[in-house]
C-alpha cells in the first residue's frame, strides 16, 4: 500500500498517512478473512455470554437455597434455645 500510494503521489495524487490508513482499513474490513474472523468471534462471544448467564443463574439458585437452609436452621435453633424444659 505504501508503494502504491507513493507511485500515485508521483502521478499527482495526494497521498498522506491518513489516506494510506484509510485504504488499508477499508481493504481489511471488506476482506473475506476479516468477515469470517468477525463472524467466528461473534459466535464465540455469544457462547461465552450464554455460559456466563447460565453460571450466574446456577450460582443464584444455590445461594437462594443456602439462604433458605440457613433461615430454617436459625428458626429451629431459636425455638429450641427459647423453649423451657418443663
């Protein structure tokens, strides 16, 4: 790209750093390889996010069950602690 831009500049076309970057960026974004890579990354990210959501939901369920168990144990111990022997 640099050589192409330099030869264009010699033919009267103005070609600076920004123009080279724009040309390379455009060519890259339009390439088949770039589109395939973005599709692949998108699919991976979808799978990762779904996995994280599932893990979060599992953790929340476990935490809720643990809290219920703790509450039951507290209520049982409260009753036995405050009950008289008679």
